C-alpha cells in the first residue's frame, strides 16, 4: 500500500484508519463484474478462440482488450451488448470459490496466462456463463449492475482490439449525453421527431452534395470569366507571355481552375497565380512552350516563393507552393521577368 501524506508525519507504530469510498467501490464492482460478463459474451459471439489481452476498470468505465484478426461487425457488437444485458436481467448470483488451482482449471475457469498463480486460487462465477480466476471486488448479483452500454470498439495494436463500456450511473450519464445531442439535432431541424431525423438528415446530405456540385460549376464559370477578363494583363517578356496575378478569396483549387482556363490563351507562357483566403496564401504556377523551356513552373516557384516568405515546387509545366508575406511581390515579379529574358 502507498500513502500520500498531505500534512504531518507518519512513523512505525502509529495507528491509522483506512476508509473505503463506498460509492466509488460499488460503481467499480459493477464495472468489474460486467467485465467478466463481457469477456464471456465476446467468446460466445466472436468465438472461443478469442483471448483476453488486458482489462481495466474503475468507477467510471470498463475496458477489455482481446485478440482479433478482423474488426467485429456492427451486428456482432450489438449481439455482445445485448447478451451482456440479458445476463444482467437474469439476476445471476455471484459465487466465489477458493480452490486448488488444478480443480479450478477442471472447472473451466478462465485464467490469464501472463499472471502467476499460487497453489490455491479464487474463482468468481456467475452461473455457468462466467467463471474466472479473480481477486477483485464484485457485485453479489448481476442485477446489481443495472445496465451495460458498449461505448466503442477500436484497434489498439496489431491483432488486438479494445471495447470500452459503462454500467450503472456511468451508463446513465452516457445516455444523457446522447439524448442531449439528439435533442440538439432535433431542435436544429425544427423540432423534428426522432423518427423523422433519419430522413431529414439524409435530405440535408443530398442538398449539401447538390450544392457542392453547383458551387463547383459556378467556380468553373468564374474561372473562365476571370481568364477572359485577364487576356489584356499578359505582358510579353522576350516572346513569352507572363502573367502574375493575385486573387482575393481564392484557394489552391480555384487557382488551378483559373490556370487551366488561362494556359490555352498562348503557346508560350508563364502563369504565376496567387490566391488569398482564410486558409492562407496559395501559389500555383503554369508554364508552356518557351516559358517551360526558359524557366518552368517548378523553378519559377523556387525562385519567387522565398521572396514571399514561402516555398514550393513541382514540374516544369505545373507547380504549387505557399506564401506568408506579399510585401516583396514586385521584387518577385522582377525576378521572374529577368529569368525569362
């Protein structure tokens, strides 16, 4: 036992009184006993070949790690949760047996092979459903657990998965949080009934997808319109058409669309496009003909981006980058001009 002293001193011979937090112990016992039921349920649903790889219980949660080659299906997880709750409802009495280890093994009690046991062991049973070597605290009857909710199942390492669940008051708090979230969604959808939430959410997803397609179409039209309006802004640098342009409210994908529309205007070109939005400053460069031969998009990014406190790179025909400061943009443009001469 380890003791943390908040004040005073403690010496050999002192008398101390140890007190157990009864509420915390009862909640822990419920989670612990439920872990035994969960272990048995996993074996029954997923197969007897499933081995325990670890467990953890406290007054709030229970966790159980087990071997698994594949992720269990939603149907399997629901079956495990339902079986545990069925055993809780059956009000199975807990029995503790203290037996020689060989007798306990003959009884078919589950044991952890990583643990070292003495000649005599303690076996906790819940009827014929669960029999395990165990020295921990437990409920007297499965009905004392109240209810079990399977919170999640996830992979923790190669071939090992973890189930986390809650019982009793912890399960109540879990359900209360879920109900609160459900009520928020219902209120957001105009006070929809629970039975209406699925169809309404499906309709919203369909509208979002449709809106996304419409936005993409509008962006393409805007890109084409922008390209047409920029035809007069190209400058000729030793036979190569150069365009350096900054667009407010545009991101990388928007610049790509504008670039695709602009690069068909001339056979020899270098486009250096800058977009500014809430995500930052993006750069896209495009080059063709003499523009690609003399400099290229990738080299253009590597030449100009550092002057804008940025970086990037790519192919001679197309490259991407980012920037942080456009105060030296004029200097960057001069560098691009000089490189094309």
